[in-house]
């Protein structure tokens, strides 16, 4: 049997769960098991648990058939645990390095106590780590093993279950289980601590307690479920009544109860406004019913609040709270006035239009910092025209790019009065990046973030750890992301990344990328048309080369000798180059361009047409590989500087080990692969198939329709996905030519 059993319940934590599990599996101490409980999570948490269990036999997964809540999910884990000691770990928290070894050593040193209490620290999205403010209570003083009566001040610690190791036979003997509802930790922690005969402490931070910026915390949820606290303390006092030897704990537990009730009542963001008086009356009734004989209230204002409960005087309590709120409001208004004066750059005109009613039939689109009409927003625009033609569609475009907009597109130049009016009044704002800081998110407006690629390189908050992003203001970034109502995703991998690195209160829409619909639905004619527009003759093999940007380089440094590559590949091959890197005026390169063997497609706004025309993609670390994989055509990764790129920019997986095809790390190797056609062989095809199943998960040709029906038409039941094996395959250029010749 393992020495330690860690019970890890999981519900809607796909963005944090891998980090949690990695922190456990990476421990130097190995004599443990993990009982992971999927509490019928609607996201990818259950699948993540299964993936980890396949790789490590110490993980045992329980999939519940209905959502039962945190307490009962822990009970399900307890039933399967086999270790000498039970530890609880919430699935968005992590263990510190060496935590399990320190816990095991302390258990052995103290002769296997019934409970070991260890320390924790709070961690924040911005990198701050705040130690437990009552860590002093865990300092070694007196005997190594004791009863709570010897150190009653331990009750002043935050009463949580995950900062303790419990001997399993003690749990069984005491009959401890978790009740349903909010505040389920209270009965467990109080009843276990007052019952234990042998307690020990460990003055070491073992758990890193994640303070989520948005969501995932019942303490920040406005709900009547906070009334559950009354039932939980009812269970605590029922336990004391059933054990006469515990009568001495009535007074300390009464204080904890009163303080807890007051906390729920006073903290904003918990109780609905119309439930506060009812909660106070319930709290006052409990107070009077359980008031110990000769009880002395605390001194000062805190004791006054006890008096309010004792005398059931809600009006007096509410009056004091209102006065404090008024003082805060005056201070806030002063700050608002100051901020308003600083926002003058936003423009008086924009401010005036913010007072106009929102136009429910107006949608404003933007892509790539308003540089073009393209990407996911363009695909959604086209589908919106089909399904909801009553909605007027307008594009924000930079003045210097307006003349490049396709005919028939309604444009508002960025910075113009029409632009600010549209921002102020449009009900729908669609972008694949963020709108400017100056944009105000009005109640009733819907912001749709489409993103513009599956992330290989680190994004959002994950960039804080890498030198290429030291210039970013992450607080400002998250303020912009706070405006999102919806975030699109083309695979569950991306969803988990977005939810972790942009911790805001949006809804994730796993729809597929609308821009990739054409890559699923394109016909022979579409492929032929795309090649003809680029001047590609029948029989010509076309490679599309799309390298990514490197933030750590002041300018673009070409990684390939394009002239040499074209020479080596021969006259029947055309290189399409997408990027700003034609460097110098080499006569040889100029001749290759005039001959059509090198085609600069950097200014082509519809990258999807380039994908359709290309026989294969050559890229380094660009997200183009994820989109091109939808076509199920060869992808060649040219990763000559992987070590530098992954170290400076950070990546989510090792592309050299999990590529969508063959990998070359030098130009000579690239030329050899392309010349041998190994890039289209069986091994490359097998790698591409695994890559496609992972990253083209939702791209079935109906993404734009899903988005329009959910966001613009309000439909709640999404279109079912076409099974992966049944999705149509766009013909390759060779297949398209063959079909035409047959016809």
C-alpha cells in the first residue's frame, strides 16, 4: 500500500489541472497514489486525467456520472484511497518542490500522528506570493506531538482540509465524511481537529494556493448557496453534542461560527442583496440558540457586531455597513473624476456617443490590429450575412489600408468619427486581437474574441517567465481581456491555454476556427482557382514557406538561403514566401522571382487561399502548421534555432518530438528531405495524423455557423460535430488536376 494518498477532485479546471498534476508527479518522494475524481466536469478535465493516468500508474481516475460538488467528490476519492495517510489537493493548486518528502519525513519523525498540519502560501496571477499570515502558529514550540487543547490557537488558522495529512485509520474511526454544499470544509476540519489525540505541525510551505483572478471560487460567487453555512455549523455542533468529552470546545467553536457568519454577511460578492436581511435573521437565531452560558463578547467594534446578532437588530448592523460603504463611495467618486479628466484623449465625441442607445443590429469587425479584412472575423462576417442579413456589418480598418479592402465591405477608418460611433453603439464587437485600451465595454455589448492561431509559443500570463516579453504590461492586457464575452477555440488544447493565460470571466466556445471552414469544404474548382490566381502552372509543385516572427531579433534574419533552396529543388518547384524578408538586391534572387520560381505572397490577405494552392507547407514555429494540417497535406518543420526560440519565447510542447511531419534542423537536411519526398512518406503521414487529431479537433467545416448561431442568434444548442473520420477532404492540387483531366 502507498504511504500517501492524494485525493484530487476536478471540475472545470482544464487550464490548471496539468500544472497541479505535474507538481505532484514531479516530487522527489514517490511512495504515493493520486485518486483523481472527475466530478462530471463539462470541460476537458476528465480527458486530461485519463491522459495522465495512461502515463503514470500511480494515478487512479474516478469519473462520476453526475456533478455532486466538491465535498461528495472528495468522499468518492476517500472510498478508493489505500494510503496510510490521506492528503487533499484542490486541482487548481500545486505542491511546492519537495513537499511530499518533507511531509513524509515529519510524519516519521513524530511517530505517525493522526493529523499533520503544514503551511501554505497564496499565489497570484501577477506572480506575487503571499505567505500565510498566521504561519507563526506552525512554529516548533513545545512537544512535537500534542492535542489541540495544548495549542488551541491552531483554530485561528484558515480551516481548510488541504493543509493537513490525515491518518486513514483515524478518519475511519472518527467517521469523518464531507457534507454537501458550500463551506464543506468546516465540519471536517473542526470535528477532526477537536477529536485528534495526536497532532503535529510542519513549519514549511507545502501547498501553493492559487488565487484565481476570475471564477473558480465560491467565495466570489453571488448565490443563496452561502446559506449552506448554517447547515455546516449545525453539523459541527451536532458532533459536539454527540461526544460529551468535547464539550469544552463549545465556546471556541461558537466564536468561529459567529465570525464566519459575519464574514459571509459583510463580504461583498457573496449574498444577493435581497437575501441579506434573511441571512442575518438566520445567523441571529443560531447565535441565540447556541450562546454559551456566561459568554463574553469580544471588545470594540467586533463585539458590537456580536451584540447586533444577539439582539437581532439588522437595521443597526445595516446602518453601520451603509456608513462605511458611503465613505468608500466618496473616495471612489473622487478617483473616477480624476480618471475621467485623464481620458480626454478618448475624445468628447466618443463620450457623447456612449450615451446613445446600443444598436442591436450593428456588428463591428476588426482583424490583426485593423490591418485587413481577414481571418476568423472575415469568415464570421460572411456567415452572418447568410444567416442574419438584418445585422449591418462594419469593418474597422487603418486609414493606410482602406484602399486594400475588398469591394462591397463597409469600412470605418480607425480614428474617424464613424469609427468611434461604431465602437460606442455596436452591439457586437468581433476581433482576433484586442481593441484599444480606450474602448469602453458597455452593458449590453458583446465582445467576441476569435484569436488567430493555436498557440505553440507561450501566450498571455505564461509569457511572464520569458525574456522576449519583459516589455508587456500584463495588468493592462487582462483589463482588455475583461471585455471578452466569448473566446473561440479550435481544439481543447487551446481552450485550456486560453482559460489559464487569460483568467477572465468569458465563455469559451469550442467551435473550430471559422477561417478553416474553407479548408474542409473547398472543391476542385476552389483549389484550381487559388493556384491560377498565383500563376501556378499545372504540374508545378508549390511549397509555401511561412516562418514566424522572433521578438528577440531587431529585424528579420532569413533562416534559409532562398536562392540556393530554389536552385536545389529545380525548375519544376515554386517557392511561395509569406513574410517580409526579401533582403538585398541579388540579381540571382531577382531572376528567380521574375521566373516565377519564388513568389512573394506576403501581401496576400487570404492565407487560406495560399494553403489551398500549396502542395506542402514549410514552416518553423508558426501557427500556420495547425491550420494547414486541416488539409491533411505534408508539413515540413524547419527548426534550425529551436533551442534559442524555445528558451527565449517559451513553448507549450516540444515540436521536435511531436511535429506534424518531418523535421529539418539545417538547410542541407531540408533539401535532402524535400528531394527524397520523405516528407510525404508513411512516418510523416502517421505523425501528421496524430497531430491532426489533437489540434484539428473541432475543425469540421461548420465553425462559422456555430459561432453565428450562438453569439448572434442566441441559440444554446450547438451544432453537433461531424465525426473526424467522416469529414470531407479537400483535394490536393494533383488530385484536382487529375479530376479535371478525367472530366
